């Protein structure tokens, strides 16, 4: 939905130019863990009779890179742009775009992409601490979150790397918990940031914990954040946000960040000296997604009140589905897809110690324990992880650095099998299988199951 405008503009500028002779093949990085890098090559094929010059190659996401910056592709030849992606604090499927220009008439602006699936060692792909509403003149607000991992047997937090200025963060005695306390002098308004910590996972050096708080001081915004919703170019975009206090107050400088428009103070509808009305007018100069900030100076309190604003600005004629309906439908689809059939590991264990073979697919080569499972409604699954221990109560070790990919295309049942050729003959092991969903979250489906390796 956020790319409606580029598509519309592309249709406007390319209609009369004829077909492009430059074919673009996006590339796949595959799986990489958070805070790692991966790379792949975007293929550019010149299907025409004249050379095509490609130049001004640049990445969209900070931390990525692409080279070369300029190249010429001979007629009926192929060339490549190497894209290096930085997974950073991502999780689940991510698209890393590059932009470049060509000398093809009508196709001067082009884009390509490298896709990656970002794994995390954390069981909760998106750990967070939400303080909700915090009164700056009340008791200190303190909350904590525990980082858990099945991928790393003894996950430990080794250091707090960075914390936002408005809170204090520390590591708990167990080495797995991060505690955060809102500072008494924290700025008023909405805060959203990250506490960044170092962890001992070999696959992933860091973990970020999202921290959010709406800090209420002497002056409080009537709505924060301000959701401007869907706006159309050419129509007025004026919004009113009341600011209230227990006593009359003055307002100083108002600054807009990431947002084009004007802001001024007015009186509230009813004559009330303890209420001031912020009038925000948004310009048409910023089509697409808007995520901005309004900073309101309150000189007598030596504070700045922060108001977060967001919305979507599209051309007047664009057809856009209702945002609430789209979000509700997406949520319903995810919930329906997440109700997968439990894995029958008990059956898999029996199959592992028998001479049974899969009639539809040949088993993987080797003589180690063979695990088999069947999953229905697996379209929401990215892949599977296999864990093993020499003891029924652990610790369990992740055996496959790359997940076993899900092949489900529909809601029908799909069978999988995996052989542990690292098992020692005659030794007893316990196994369980985990699922990695398309949205990045993980699930352990069964308790440990016992197998004696033959």
C-alpha cells in the first residue's frame, strides 16, 4: 500500500516509451541471523540490440551496499550488481531495495531488490517493555523483560550497549533479564526507542528491546500519537490536538520533524485558560507514508512536549482499501494460518527405529535416526528446527543452522523427514522439533522424544 504512488508514477511515465529491453532478476540472500550480513547478485539482462548504461546505483536502507555504482551492459548480454544487506534488528522476511538510473528512454528510474529471511536466536522475535501512561510526578515506573532462547542453551546478556536518555537500564542477577526505570526528569509526551544489549549467542551478537512510554507531565496532549489516517492530495489536512493542564500555561517554539506543514496555537472551543489547541496543517509535498514528530516548547516548565504523528498521503484518484479492514483481515488470516496441526513426534520416533521408508520421498542418506512429521495448514510456516539432547531435561542443542524449509503451498498436509547423521550408534538421545513462522515467531510443538541411535 505504501508503494501505490511509485507504481502510479511508473505507469504515467512508461506508457508511451514502449517495452524495456532491460530485464531485472531480483536475488535471494536466504536465511541470515539478526545483526549479520548477507549478499547476493541482482542480474540485469540486456535483451535489446544496443548497449544500456546503468549508473547512480544506490541502496535504500542504511547499512546496505551495492556495487558497482556504474556499468554498461552490451547488447544481448548480462551483468550483475552485488548487493550486501545488513539484517540489523530485523526479523522475518525483509526486502532490501536498490535504486539506479539507466539511459533507456522512458525507463530512467529503476529499482531492484534482495530478499532475506532474518532469523533471531530469541524465542520472542520482538521483545518489548511498554510502560503505558507514566506520570512524571508519581512513583518511579519500573518494568523488566526476560530474554529466552531455545537456539542457545545458556543465553546470557553480557552488557547494556545503549539505552535512551529517558530511562535507566540494567541487567538482572540471572543474566537473562533487562530491567528499565523511567527517569524522573524524562521528557513529556510519547517515547519509543530501544535498549540495546550484547548477548553471548555465536550466531547473533546483539538483541534490541523496544521500550515505549507516554509520559504525562503538567501539560498533556489530548491524543498522542496523532493518527491522521488516509489523506488525499488536493484536500485540506488540518488537525486539532488539545493541550490541557491544571493551570494556565504558555507555549513557546513549535518544531516539526519528518513532517511538512505548519503548526500554531489557538484557543480551545470553550473559554478555558488551562486548555490550548494545537492546529496542525499538513502540506501535500510528502506523498506516501508519514511518520513525523511535533515538539512543543513549554518554557515555564523547562520542558518540550513530544507529539508523534503518522498517516498516509496518496493522490486524489488512488483507490485504497480501508486501512482498518485490511489490518483486521490480515490479523484474521494470520490467526487462522497459525492453527497448525501438532507434529506427531511419537510416530516419528517409531519410524526412526524401524525400517519404514517414505513411499513418496526417498529418505535422506545415512544411518542416523530418521525423524518424520506431517503438518497441515502449513502455509504460514517458514521452516523447522531440530533440537537434540543427551538428557531428557536438556540442555538441548540446535542441530540445523539453516531451518528445514516449509514446502506447503496450500492448507493440505505436507510430510517432512530429517536424518541425524551426527548421532553416535548405540547412544540415547532426546529430540524435539520447533517451528519458525513467516512472521518470525517460534513455537515448540512437543516435549522431548527418546530415540536410541542404531
